[in-house]
C-alpha cells in the first residue's frame, strides 16, 4: 500500500509498477493458512455433525408424524417445462385443500432441471381417496394456462406416493398434467 | 464479491489467483448436474436435486443422507455420489468431498467408468482449491479427456482451464502441454478461455514481456467485445462477469501504457471504461496520473474532481484530496492549492477521528452494520440492506445470498472496510461466521421441534394411560378368574367321567330328557301295584329302558367325542383370551412404541445440546477472528490517514509561507517535484 511518504508526482512514476505487484493482499492470504485451516476444519466437522442430526430428526419426524402404514406423499415434477411457465399448484384430497404452492423463478428452474418437489406429506386411512391437482401458469403463446387432474387412490397399509407429472406434449405443443402412483 | 476483489487486487498475481479461483467457484459445483435434466427415477433423489438446483446445499445434503439411511437411491447408479461431492464442495466441506471422491476411486469400488472419470476431475479440483497443485495436476491428468468431453463438455472446458491455471502457477503438465495450447483448445465463446487468456497475460507481464502482453490484452479485449455483443442470451451473472473482465482488461491496458510512458495510449484505453462501472474509480485515478504526466493538468484535475465528488471507497483513494492540492500547485494556482490542502487536511482529520472511534467501539453489530448483504430477490449487481436490529448476518435464513462455495455476497456499507472485505481471509472468516450463525439458528429451530415432539409424546402417553385404565376396567368387568375356574371345573368333571366311563355324564340333551322321563315312569310304576294290571306296562318299561341303555352305550363314543371337542374349543378360546390378556398386560407394563420414540427424541436432544455448545465455541472463535481482522485493518488505515494528514498540513503550511513571503516581496520557492521533504 502506498503511503504519503510519496508525493503525487512520485506516485505517478511508480503507480503503474506498484499496482501490478503483490501487495498486502497476497501476504494476508499466505499468512492466514494455518489458523483459517483449523477454523475451517472445525466448521466442516460441525457441518457434518449437523447434517447427521438433521437427517436423524427428519427420519424421526416422519416416524412420529407419518407412520408408514398411513403415510401419503405427493411429489411434483416438470418435464421439461418449455410449454408451461409454472406459477402455482393446488392439491386437494377428498375435496379438501391440503397443499398450495406459488413458485419462484428459482424453484421453477430447479424443477425444469430435473428436481422433484415434495408437495405434500400427510396421513391417509386405508380405503379409496380422490386426489386432485390444479396447475396454473403461462402456457403457449403467453396464454394463461389452467389444468386439473384427478386420481383415485386405493390406499392400503403401505406408504402411498403419487407424482404430479407436468410434461410437454409434443403432439400438440401443449403441457399435460397427470398423476401417477409410485409403486 | 468478485467485482470487489477485482477492484482491490487488479492486476496483481494475488488478484490473478483469486480471479481464477472465483471463476471456478462460480461455475464449478453446478457442472455436476449440467448433463441433466433427466427424470428422477427415485423421488428421494428428485427431491435432493430440487434443493440442489436451488443452491440449498444443506437441505440437499440432508435429503441425500436421509435417502442413504433409508436404503439408498435407485436407478441412478453412482451419479448421486458425484452430486453429493459437488454439494459438499458447495457447502465448504472440501475435506469430506475429497474423501468421497477418493472412495469413488477406490480400486474395489464398483463404479461406472464415467463416474470414476468425473471423480478424478473433482478430486483434482479439490486439490486445486486446497492449493496442492502437484496433486491437482496428477489427479487431472488421470482424467480420460475424450470420455469427459463426450459426457460433459462443460466439465471438459473447466478441466482445460484448471490445467492452464496450474501451468501458470508453475505446475506444468507432465506431457509438456503449454498454456497456449490449452487456450486454443477452449472455444472462443467459453468464459474459461477469457479468464485463462487474461491470467496468462498478467503472468507474462510479471516476466516483463510487455510486447506480448499488449498483444494478448488487445486480442482479449476484441474477443470479449465480440462475446458480449454476439451472445445476448448469456445468463445475467455470467454476462456481468464478462463485462467486468472486459473493463478490467481495458484498465490493465491503460496501466500497461502508463508503465511504458505512453500516456496518450493509456488515456485512450482508460476512456473506454464506463463511468459507473466497477473499475471507474481506478480508471479515473489512472487517467489523472496519465494526464498529469502528459502535462495536461486540467484534464487530470477534472478526473480528480469527479473522483472527489464520489465516496472515497478504498484507502488508496484517500490520496485524491491531497493530489488535487498538488495538481493546483503544479498549475501555479496557489490559492486554490492552499484551499485544497486545507480541505484535504480537514477531510483527513475527520476521517482519522472516525476511524479511531470505530476502532474503539468495534463490535460485531457495528461490523454487520457496515456491510450490505446480497439477498434473494435483489436485482443483479445489487445488494440488500440489512436490518441493523438483527446485528448479525440474518442467521438461518437462506435469503442471504452466497456464492457456490458458501461465501457471503456482501458489499461494504462503510467503505473503509472495502479493502479488507476483498481479502480472502476476511471472506472466509465472514463465511464461517455466517455458516455458524445458520447452524446455530438451525439448532435453535430443531430444539423447538424436539420440544414439540416431547409435547406430542407426552400427550400420547396420557391418552395411552387413559386407554389402559379403560382396558383394565373392561377386563375386571369380565370376571376373568371366574371363567377360568369354571373351565377347570368342566375339565375336571370330564376327566373324571372318562375315568369312570360314566355313560350318563356324556348324554345328550335329548338323552337326558329321555332318562328323566324313564325315571319318572319308573317312579310311577313303583307306586303302582305290581300285578297283572301293570305287568304289560312294566314289560314295556323294561324294554324301553333296555333299549335306552343300549343306545346310551352305543352313543357313548359319539357323545364323549362331542364333549371332548367342546372342551378343546373351550380350551382354545380360553388360551386366546389368556394370551391376549397377557399381551395387554405386557403392553400396559411396557412403554410400547411411544417409549422407543421418546428415547430417540431424548438422544437427539442430547446430541443437539452437545452440538449447540460446540457451535457456540466455534462462533466465538470466528467472531473474535473477524473482529481482530477489522481492528488490524482500521489501525493500519488510521496510521495511513495520519500520514496523509501530516503531509497535507505540511504542504499547506509550506504553501501559506510561500504565499506570505510572496506578498512581502521575498523570493518564492517552487513547488516540489517529489516529496523527499515530507514526513
């Protein structure tokens, strides 16, 4: 770093060279190695433990709140989303709204790239249930798009998982909404 | 963040290294998924990808861990492991990522060739980030280049870039491949090419190859112009990076001309830098230097005046007030020079006071106030303000933006920290502090969650107690013991009858009725005179009785079997009943599933408390380190400003003396060419 031992004129003469040279920044980086490494390692170990704890809590929560015999989950995927800019989704089970979601651009992009959202997790007793999803967004030609799909779910004593699959239909260049069951 | 690093470390080898590393960070981890999209064959993996693509590394890692604990991910081969490694890199878990990639490369591991190939690439990248250049080169050289190029072109380009960076840092490829060859292998539209090319130019400059550097920078400038002009579809972050690099190239060209005494050339390059860009301050200052050296003091003053009207971002820009006075003096405008020196002295005085005060009152809260954190939803290039009441980097919320390696996207609110903020050490400390706050906040949330689990389990236990009481009452109402006694009596009676071969005991209901009627008849006959009048009846009775006894003997086996069958059925029913009662009693005595869940909750609570203690300790260490860095920086700046203050006061006094002597007819001494008389 220049100091005012130099005048502006002196600075002029040496400026171009001085600014190309390694300065305190480079030294800082070098000196910080040991301490930073120790702190970083400690933080990394903590992160590892926290992830494990979060995993355990996640599983515990599911066991506690959604036992396998009654568990019912709904996922949502978007493939590939060229014909639909996803805005919102609403999910009804037996005519009761159980989930609704408004998508940020980042979430919609994550879905487009192959991600799958867990839209809902809950409990259902055995028997027949009607699952309906309402999808809204901007479709081809910038037109508002709205579509619903329904699925009759026969719930037994195993975990039930459905996927709301939004696909591009190349035959008529329209999006298509379907509900499929994961075995 | 990169703009600020560029601003401070422009053109230095340190800056070069940072640029390279940061460029890698910007694009690195996401490359794992670049070959996607593909439909997830397992919802657990799909959900992890959903978090991953949103940049939520922690959530994505948790999902992958959950999937792993619940039996793994189906249908995606080893790809999830690569994703997990990329996520670990994103989450600053470099060592863990390295271990995972090494595990994938284990000879005994059944890993697909493509995955193994990418694992070599990522392991090389881990070594590169850890600055183990030889190991990085060796790992990168294990990559099957053709396979990588076929499977993932983006990774292949990054591979070329990393090898180029290593070669520039003095770790050349063992096959003698030059940086020029690596640059040529990159497509002209690739940002990696631009970065590598620029870094090569800076390296050459350090070696004194100024002619080659001029040509390099010139061609790079043309390339970037073309790239930005012809590819308007570039994603905003990348487009911003390329624009910033172009500005930086122009700044470097200007400085190169300056160092060679080509002031007109320097001005021509610097003039092309936009006035509101990230390098405009440096460009203006360099322009003032060039114009001054060219003898065009007016132009130099104009540039300095423009700078003077802006916040004086960095410590080195604090030269501007003094430089203005000096320029006025050079131009022979001594009154204005004196005024400028006095204003500069006043500025340095107040700055010095402020820095001292900041140093004295330095706390974490004040430090946070001095920073502006990038947040989700900010427009590109903008950063959001932070609620001062929070006094810390919004722990636990994903809204504070971080780069691909967890570094917080932040700009200085208080520009005295700009220089410090640009250093890697400060950035890493800030990242650690931010991460630790997030961890602390997460732990706090989980604490609440576990408490709610506790309440749920306690409620369930109460409900269970209630049900147990009801069940006990119901069992009592059944008079169980009485039923058991009667069963025993029945069994005993049957066994006795069997032993005695008591035909009558096993009679059917009908036979009992017949026997009763026969007994009645016999009794009636016994009351009648035994003569001719009753003889016929007595003979009939004897025949009937004989027939009855014969039937009884004949039916004995059937009747006995029927009784034994009933006994067996009763035994079976009673056994079921007894078993169920035992089960209920056992269930009532034990805690059941509830107790197992409560044990799990208690175990997690203990783990959580232990982690909270460790996080608090780490937080304290990170906080101390950060504040020490700021304190040192402020001290250094304070010393520099005091130097400026002394020099400015000295110059003002000298000039005042000169003017006074001039008014009194004494000889006026010329302004100094160089400051050998200062300090």
